[in-house]
C-alpha cells in the first residue's frame, strides 16, 4: 500500500519534497516521512558498522539498512559501505559502533543512520527530503550536524551493485531534544501540556533519563541528564539475573536485544527459548523506576509546585506497567512516547514547507 502510494505521488509530482522528522536517539533512530494516510515511520537501532569485505549474502531487515556511498557532498564517505541498525548487529555483534557510547557519535554518524533508515524503504530513484532534526545541546552541535547531513548523496541501497538513488537532504531546523515532543503534546486533543504555564518533562531514553523544564510558550529554561542510566539499566539487570543465567546454562548474561524484543512484544518470552521473564521484569521495574523518579523530583523541585504540566515521554514510558506507576506519582505518560518527538518534528517540517520554507 505504501509503495503504491509513493509511486502514485511520483507520477503526479516530479520528485516531490517530503517533510521529515528525524529523532536520532542514542538507542533508536526514528524517522517519520510525510503525513496522513501515506505517512511512513521507520525505526532502526542506533548501530553502525563499516563493511570492508564482500558480504556472503544480502542482508535485509525493517530495522536496519545497507548502503554504498558513490559520490556526493560527503567526500569522506565516497566508495565506503555501511550496515546500520539490526544489520550492523547481525554482522558484528560485539564490534559495531553504538551511538550510546558517546553523545558526539549521534552527530558524527547522523547521515549514516539517516541513509540506513531510508534503505529500509521501497526503492526510489530520487529522494527530496526536508528535515527537521533534534539533537542534545543544539547550540553546540547545530552547525556541525547541518554540515554532516545537508546536500546531495548518490548511493546504492542494499549493495554497491544495485540501482543508485539520489538523496537530496535539506535541513530546515536543528532543535533541542524534546522540542518535537513538546509540540506533539500541544497538538493532541486534549492537549497534554498547558502552553501558558511551566511544564516539566522526563525523557525516558535508552541510555539516559533527561529532565527538561519548559517556560510558558515552550522555551527551555533547564535541562539535566540524570546521573543514572535509562532503559538500558533495566535491560541489563534482567540480562544478569541469576534465574536467567542459570536457565541459559552458559554462565553468561542474557542478550539485551532479545530481552528488549520480549518487552516490546509484551510476551516477555526470551526469543525462541522456553523461558518467560515477566516475573523478573516485574521484580526490577519498580526499583528501577522509583530510583529515577526520586532523582527527577530532586532535580525539578524548584519548579514542581508551580508547573501546570508534568509529562513523561520516550520509549521507556511505553514499557508495560510504566504509565500506571508514573500516573501514581502525578506524571502523565505521553501516548506514542517513543514516536512523539519525531511526530512533532515532522509536523514542524510540514508547516515550514506549507509556508514556503519560512
């Protein structure tokens, strides 16, 4: 259906400009293209590996891409080939680059992850994308991120001998992390944030928990990464649980990726093994969340009594049981929390294009 809609659009318009929101998280890269019935959502793991030898077989996954860079504005990438997301994890389980290892990697590999996400979509000879991106510390990284991504890139998806695509990228804005989520909260009915008042937001990400204070109107007045980790800490605790290790019988910790998949599926099954870790998850969840809420309350205490809105977003709020526990603390879990930032950024991109790029 999506492929046919894109084909129809191409037949009516000559390579239309598509508004895109890009949320480059440390754990997951989220990409939203277009709007309405033809909107496409792409999510890939924030992982990358460069291919330096011939692959034994073609690799394909909805959560991972493969591209060869022939030519374009990134001269440093010419004649180089990369796997991203799930494909990077398949190819090099222990040696791939994880964006969660260093915040600066989200900028350095921003184009790689973006092209990897596009690689999962139906083939097009040409892509014209208008991007709104978010990044931590936008003031420091705005110009560099724009430089890394903007321009024309001549690539082959799925292998260097495949048909080429021209990917033209225009960066409309680079905004602070959470700006898209704030916008999303204003757009839902009823709104989750009162724009006329102060708002507190907690971002439950893969590697971090971030507290942000928004002044009336949406300007950020305070932002702090908590001293504890994000969802990865919960996944790691489950992976190293004695019960799971004993079941696996190897003496080694379980796979964090397999655990993540079991949680997202809400089955809590450990892959194809006959092991359900729901009780282990329940045992660790309350402590994990309680510790983070305690530190968050401490961080935002001087704004808490006057704030009109207190919300939480990010992939972590979608884990089973989290929204209920947050609600008990007076915090509203944002629906579609994993996608909220990308949705808001995409809507901003659409708005800019509708105003003629202003």
